[in-house]
């Protein structure tokens, strides 16, 4: 079954591109172009995830920034990529076209990563990377949609395949970049990231004849329909506002995994893996691969769980699952707090971090998927993309606020910091739960 949001995106794409009625070559039942887009997206995520996994360490150890300042820069650079994605998607739709946006974005990403090897170019490089990511990602995902005719149910599975590719990049990118940083230095690590983007360019250029054929963008003539035609009453605005606020709080806490938690794994975690007489100190950046690995492991089971029939109104189900996502995030930081308290003054065993990543990952799957569905459902006719952008803004707010929250790291102990994060996650759950009373099925 294709959702209203999927139909809307497909209709918008059909207005811009001539989609072949049937592509002659397929792989595992999908157009061959999907395989190329899968690999292109995989390298983009590998480059970004690899660079971000070591950025905080580089800022602290080589550039001698404080932990709080390093985390703030990390949060701002990541938030910038999300902000530019909204602008980049509009530019791809109305000005450049998808192919030029992907190629231009990929080349900017490659240049930005290579430029990071020069310390004085830190800020310009991060800006270039944010702009490149903003052009690249929405245009590439758009082409995944455009490989299929409107109503083709394979498009759902295609997005899942693309997400798997991104997660694979999110796994091996930090591993390779982290190893290069630990054993060879920062320059070789960012060279790997830049080379990865050049590989993405080569793969994408090789796919040109398997991608949808674009034509010149025209003034919009097709209305993007939504299932929701309800006018914007104060009740509905309160509903959307509470979900927005609750999700922003969730991402504020969850995004600590790339900032303060990265610092914690480097400074306070016992990363020694002992096997018999052999011991190995695990690079701190490798711990950031736990999350994407668990997403790959958990996603099929969560999908099967959600496929069961349910007579509860969809909006109620979405809010309940988002609440559950924030509660699982709170459980993750409760585990970290317990590990700190149990370890006392000694380094915390890495298994505590591993155990905390499982509920954090499940919480991410729940709130991200249900949040997108919620904003699609609330979108009035002609504003589906705008409302999806609102969901992206929650991540942007979360990344920026994560940097501000990270300033507490140098003022309080790790145990107290994790306790504060746990309380914020519980606050996120309460705010989202309060939105239930503003739904058509709730009580004021």
C-alpha cells in the first residue's frame, strides 16, 4: 500500500521528470539505477560519518579547543547540513535539477573534506561541506523516488534499500576514518573521506543512463494532495507545536552521541578488549558504529511489529510510538548513569556503552519514522514538502541545542550529565504525550 505522502512525492516527481514506464534491466526486482544510487549514497554517508566521528577528537587534541567548544562546533556543523538540505531541495527542484545538484554537491563535499587537512580552513571547509550535503542528499533521495511510477509499491522497499546503504556507510566510514586518525593522523583520515566522495561521483556518473530523464522545471501545475484538509485551528496548532517541541528535546539528547558521548568514550571509557593474553584498545570512533549496526539489526523486527493490524486511529498510534521512543532514550541514559555510579572512580567498562546504545537506537527508529508520518498526515493540500521540512527542523534545533547542552559537560560530572540528559528525554516524552489531548480523538 502506498501512503498519501508517497503518492504526493511521486506526483511531484512525475511533473519534473519523464520516468520510463519500465526499465529493461533490473536487479533483485528493482531498476538497476537503484543499485548505483545505493552505492552513491553509501559513500556520502561514509565520508560524513567518518569525518564527524573524529572531528571532536581533532578539535580537542590537535587544535586544543575545549570539550564544550568542540561539541558546539560539531553540533553547529551538523545542524548546518540539515538547514542547507531544505534550501538545497528547493534549488534542486526549481533551479539546478537533480543531477546537477547531486554532482555539484558531491564535488563540494570532496573539496570540503580535502580542505579540512589545512587547520586554518576549518570553518570554510565545514561550511562547504554543509552546502554540499544540502545539495546532494535531497536530490539523490528524490531520484530514488523517480525510478518508479506513481503507485508502484516497490518504491517503499527502495527507500529501505537506500537507508540500508546509508547505514553501511555509517558503519565502515567511522571504522576506517577512526583507524586512520588513531594510527596515521588527521590528514589521512580526511583524505579518505574526500576520496570517498570522488568515488561517489564516479559511481553516479556511471549510472546516467539508468536514472530518470529530467526536463526543465516548470511552474507547479499539480497540487500535492494531503489526507488532511482540516483548517488550522488553535487546537491543531497546539498539537503540531507540542510534537515539534518534544521531538526537538529528543534530538537534543540523542545527538549527544556524537559530541559529549564521543568525548566520554575517549576520556572515561575503558576501551581495552582482552582476549586471553591478547589485548586491544578499541579506537574511540569505532563506538559510533554501534548505532548504525543496531539500526540494521532492529529495523526488520520493528517493521514486522508495526505491520500488525491495529484499529486505533493512526495519529494516536504515531503519538504513542513517539512517546515510547523518548522513553527508550531516557532508558539509554539511565544505563549510562548506572555505569558511572557502579564504576566509581575507575574507567567505565565499554559494555555499559554497548548496552545503552540498544534503547537509544530503538528510540531513534520509533520517533523518526513516526514523526515523518505525523507531519505528512497534518500537511494541508500543497504543503506536504513544507511540513516534512518542519520535521527536519526538529533535528536542526536538536543539533544546535545539543551543543549548548554539551557546555555542561565541563561543569558537572559525567554521571550528573547523564542524569540531566535522562530527565530531558523524559520531558520529551511528557510533551509529546500532552499532544494526545489536542488530537480529534483526545479530550481537551
